C-alpha cells in the first residue's frame, strides 16, 4: 500500500507517482492515505487533474467540514471513498472516459498543521472494451471484470448475476474470500453449474469468468459485482447467442508456412536455373519434330490420294509417230523408267516424235484419228 509519510521538516510532503491503466467505461480507485504518528484530524482533501503541460488544472473533488463535493464534469462520477478518520482520502472515479487521462494530485491538510501532504497518480485510459457481443451455441466465452486500484486492497467477494427472458434474476457465480471457494448457482440450481469457472487473478481484483458450452437460453445481461470491504464495483455485459453451431476453423498450425532447409533450397534453385538454360533447346527440338511430322504427313496424304482416286489427276499423254511406218500414230501415257528396266532392242531402229496431249484434248484426238485414218494396228500396238 502506498502511503504518505509524515515529516515535520518539510512544508509539503510529496511521494512518488504510481501509475494506473484502465479501459474507458471501467472504474479506477486512486489511493491517498496519510500515515501519521500524530492523532490529528484530517480537515481538508483536494483532488485535482492536470491533463498536460499547457492545460489548466481542474478540480475533481474537494472535502471540507465533513462534506465531499465533486465538481465540473466529475459530479456524477467521482466520490471520496476513504475513511477520513484514518487519514484516508482515496478517490473512486467511475465510468472513466478517455478525456480523464492525466495526472491526479491529492492534497491532504491536517488540523492545526500548515503543511500540505501531496500524492500524485498517473492515469492511462485505453479504448473501451466491448460490453455487448455475440457467440454461437456450443462455444465458450470469457467475460472480463477487473477493478483497477493503486491500493493493495484485496476483494472480499465476487458475484455474477444473470437476467434473461425470465423475470427473476439468477445467480451465476459467487465467490467469498472467507470461504475460499467458488460455487455456481442458478434459479434451477443447475443451469450454470459445471459450466462457469472463475479465471481472473483474485490477488489483482480480477473477477473474470469463463462460460463453457453456451446455450440458447444463456443470452441476456450479466452483472459483475466486486467487493473491496464496503466498496463495490459493478459492470454489466450483454451476451447474445447465435443458434448456429460453430464452424470448424483451420488452426494456426495448419496455416504455418513450411520452412525449407539449406539443401532443399539449393536443389530448387538448381532445377529452376537448369530449366531456364535448356528451355530454348527444348523449344527448338519441338519445332523440328513438328516440322518433320508435318512433311511426312503431307507426303503420305498425297500418295494415299492418288491410290484411292486415280482419276483425280491424269498424267499427260503423248502422240507417237514411227518414222518406219507411214501415217501411223499412237497415243501413250508417260511413266517413270526405273533402273531395273532394260532398254528395248528396237529402240535404236525406231525414231519417235512425241507431242504432249492433255486429257482435255483426248476427244479431239480421237476425232482426228478417225478422220485421217491414223491409228495403230494390233500388231503395232503389241509392238
């Protein structure tokens, strides 16, 4: 416990400044207790707030002639909770706001004393915690309830009450420091039993609870009450229950990236580099293979076309005249001469004059042969 020690050698007694951190909307207990060997009555207590270097100090509360008066914007939120007969001028600030952040200075004056005893408390205000939230059926949820104080006062009792659709208020959990145990209560003596656990740090005035296996009937208002002797701190939380069952979520372990070892990284880099170097060669090989296949397919296609449809394109025919015979002509079809064929023995004594005739002129040729009497006898055709 932080106290102000009395000393007659100083006009003003100032002790070190403790710090207190609370969330907006919570309460803060700032202690100011004077330890004195003299039995003198405390006649005056002043609490002032300094928001910053250039900000003007403002009165929070003053006590004089057994009358405690909060001032300004603190009228409904600040009150003196210390035992004045024991030189305790502690201040309770409820529903803390972000604008309340700053340094609070307590000044105590004793009867027939010119000295002023001072104590400063630095208050830090964090953003407000959600007091209304939703959970799904079957999930578990933590409801936080902490009484922040600069004094080492231990809570003597914690009580959680529930009010839902039923008209009658139910006890969720009750803790008593004297009993040193927790018990779960409800209207039916079993609604919250075995589902509620006190998980807060009792030595730091933390009365938070954990509600497991949430049911649809658990939706409603939960009010926490923390008792520090005659001092009570209260907080209300609104719980909404979604009837849908909770979905299966991927655990952070499954989402954790795989870390590659040094050897694996070298192998992967080598494969990538080799692929980049050989890529042009592979592309060239593929192009040549495709070109050869295309050429072979074209040759086969032409050959098959000729075999299946010989009339598709006829080769040119020639008129043949034999000089040894008079006025004898014959039309023959040209063909390739292979190396295996031997030249005819009569080829030297025969002289041929060949005139190309295309199939389109075949009919004209036949007419000419009939008119002129040209043609080949059977013997000549056999020759």
